[in-house]
C-alpha cells in the first residue's frame, strides 16, 4: 500500500522514553519503508531502558525478510520465551505501516491497517516505559497516543477549529458497517461539515446543515474506506474550505458554506471504531 512519504525521517536505531505511563487503548504507529537489501528490522517495547542490556522486553517484533516471517516474543527475567511466528506480508523495498494497540490482556498488532496478530501479555502492560526501532529500514513516522473512544462521540474543541487548524482521526469501520459520519459543529448547533461514508451506497457524502436545512450533497470521488480496515483521516480548515485527506492522500475539498472560524465541536456517529483523535 503506497502512502505519501513523510518528509520527516528518524535516525535508526531509534530509542525513546514514553512521556507518560502506557494505558489500554493507546496505539503506537510506526511507518517507514525498507530497501531491496533489507534482511530484518525490529520494533520493541522495553522496561527501564530502550535496549537489550538485560531488562525485560515486554514485546519484541522481528520483521524478517530473510525468513519470510514476523516473529513475536518477550524477554523476561533474563531469558527469551517461546516465539510466535506468522508469514511476513511486508515486501522488501516497499512502505509499511505497523501499529501496536495496547489492551488490558494483549497487544493487537496491525500491518498496513489490517488486523494481523493478537499477542497476550507475558508481563504487565504497566511495565512498558521505553520503545525502540532498529534494523534495515527507513523510519518516517512514529506516533503514540489515543485511548478508547465511545461512539457516538461528541466533544467541544478547546480553542475552536478555525482556519489553520488540522484534525486527525484514526479509526476502523466495523466489519459489517453500513455507514458512519463525522460532523464539525458550530456553536449554534449547525453542522459546518458533515462527512458521511456510506458503504450501502459506495459513496462518501459531504454536506452541511444550516438552520435545520441540509444543503446540496457532494459525493464525487471513489469510496476510499473499507470495512474492517483502518484509516487515517485528516481535515484541514483553510480560509476557503476544508481540505480532506484519507491515508495521506488528498480526497476532496469542501468549500465553506458558513463562517470557518465558528467551529466549536466534533461529533462522530455510526459503525466505526475510533482509536485516536488529535487537533493540531
């Protein structure tokens, strides 16, 4: 799955300390690419130090092109446990997107936005304090965050969502999804942007609601969402309209039909699981 390359690139080996304690519901996103000669790379969640100096490694993911496998393991009390292995769907020389979502009892691992593996905790989630990425890869993006979001979801936007602001939503349509929608709300309850993927119609409908009346629907463009497969949605408020990107690729523009600086709330409804919401 080709994505636009982020301009940012990180030094490998990459080592980082978590700023706060890891909580169930949070997701670590690692995006990058490999070279034709790639043999292996690893993503690791560590306890106390971001290296293999003898402290526990609650989760070790080894992506092996030389064996055609992805291997999962835990290093605890000075020794490695039993490996869990799966075929490696990532191709040498291509972009990849690996996500680790933490839960009370397990890690849920996604490869290229598809569910790939459940790995049960062998040491408590709370012991994770650092993570590292190492090996034959280019590292373009690291993102850590999110939580469990209830749907329907509604929240005010601190400081509003005026021109220059950017909204990121990480989510996955349910496996039997019919539709879902994301609304940007004005103070008076009007909807500045109604963004409504409809699987039943194979369209993504955009509209606005003013004084209780829906305007003209816009539904150009193909259906870029898939049931059961994750998406990254970016909405940027520009002075003339909303720029909307799906999985780092431009999807559409929706011209403002009302005052772009009067947006104060976000609403998400329908057949979708949300793993992260960020406003920049």
